């Protein structure tokens, strides 16, 4: 999965760089309100994740400037399948945070984040193959997703732990160490505060974070191929 994710990064490095710059701009634009940037960021991430799945499943690169191959555009079913885990994790986060807020005080965010990550992993293991299914135009129904999950639940779950989970912990630990050493520049709250240093840092950390998206897309696409195409390996 790491090999395939790195291949996706090699194939889409221009797209990933452009996406990281756009997300950096959205973060500054929405600095005064986190909700403000949710919708545009949802679609920016969605297009990139669709491309990751499409290339992993079909072996075809989607060009940002050239002609789009057949099936190379996200459909309504894709946005539904992609938005479902996003909506689920938002609900889990707010429910767990509110439930823990009073007894644990400032620790509530940490506990709720832990609950959120566990729930997100379980949700993806159960229903995550809906996203690659929607990418290639097959069924995204609940019955079909559960049928696939019976054969791919552990296949997905352990790879999520050893892939995005392990990588996320390492990246988070690196950021904490750099922050404690005072290396990380302050995040700009307005376009006037942007400097080459904080722009470079923000874009770099976004690129590193997007590798987790590539890992997750690779795992879910591999699980789909494992169930629906007799274990065929991605041909990138």
C-alpha cells in the first residue's frame, strides 16, 4: 500500500502541489471561521481522492489540463459515498465531545478525537468500499457495501492501522517535536501575514498530510479489487 501511495504521489505531484496551495489559501480566507472553508475544501479534497481511486482502479491518469478519460469525472454517487464518512465522523466527534465535555473538561477534545479516529476506522472498514465502487460506477447501496465488508473488513482495518494510522501518529509526533523546539512558524491569519517561510511550511505539511489520503484511497481500492475482481492488484 505504501508503494502504491508513493506511485500515486509521483503520478499526481503537480495536482497535489496545486491542491496544497489552494488549501493554504482557503485556510487563510477562512481563518476567522472554520465553517467558512468547509464546503470548498470538501470539494477540493474530493476531486483529488476521486483521482486517486480512479487511477488505482483503472490504471489511467486523469489530467488536470488535457482531455478527461471516460468515467474520469466524479458522479453524484461518488460525492454521496465520499461525503457519507465525512458526515458520520462529524456527528461522532460532536456527540463524543459533548458527552465528555462536562466530566473531563479540557481533556474532552483529546478523548473525543480518539473516539472519532476509532469510529472512523471502523466505519471505513464497513462501508469504505462504497467510494471505489462509486468511482467505477458499481453499486453503492448498503446491501452491496455490507456484502463487500464481510470479505474485506479485516483486510481494510489492519491496513488502516498500519498505514494511515501509523503514518498519522509519526507525522503528528514530528509536528509536536518541531513545535516544542520553536521551529514551526506562526500560522498566518490574513494574506498580509504570509511569508515565504510560513507558506512553505503550510504547503509542505499539507502535502505530507495528503499522503494519508493517498494511503486510504489505495487501501479501499485494494479492498474493492480483492472482493470484486478476485484480488487483482492495482496497475498504476
